[in-house]
C-alpha cells in the first residue's frame, strides 16, 4: 500500500491496486458507468461523442470501458476501437475475431505439439486436459 494523489481530485489516498482514484472518485466513476450504460440502452446507435457529451464524460473513458469489455459498440457502428494486433476496427475488447482466433489457434498448436512431444496422442480426436 502506498500514499498517492487521486488522478481526479488530487486528494491523498491509500493506493492498493487498479485505477489511481480515491474511493470517492471510484464510486463516482461507477455511477458514471451506470449512467452511460443506461444512456446507450435507451439510445442504441448513439454516437460516442454524443454519449460522452450527454453523460458528461470523455470519449477516452468510454473507449476504456469498451477495451475492458464492459461496454460495446453496436454491430453496425461506424466507430469502434482498433485491434491491438492488426489495427482492424472492432466493437469490443482488445482483438478482432481473426486475431483472437489466431491467438487461440497458436495456443492449441502449442498444446498439440506438447502432446506429441510427450508421445501421448489423443484417442478418438477428443482432447482433455491432463491433470
Ligand atoms: Zn478522488
Ligand atoms: Zn486483428
């Protein structure tokens, strides 16, 4: 635990983990999140700038929530975030489907290789994790 200035109100507080915000500002941020969520639910397809204006928050903050997969852009939205791997536009999270799938495949590949190295082919093609 260390003493830190709140990023928002500059008050000193005991920093543990996560956002550099004091407990009061953290609560306010949660309230803001609820407000934004409600607004998007009531106004599907609203522009991110409009949402930021109407809810008195920032586009940056909204994008952060989208990265954290707490919010998502509509499927037909013309704005979104860039995939952190290939830069393609996405509506939620950090990677596009291709990159997320590619990462998964790469991991599966490693897993298969691992099994082969150990000389334990899976029976019937079905795999399970060995304890
Ligand atoms: Zn604060
Ligand atoms: Zn991608």
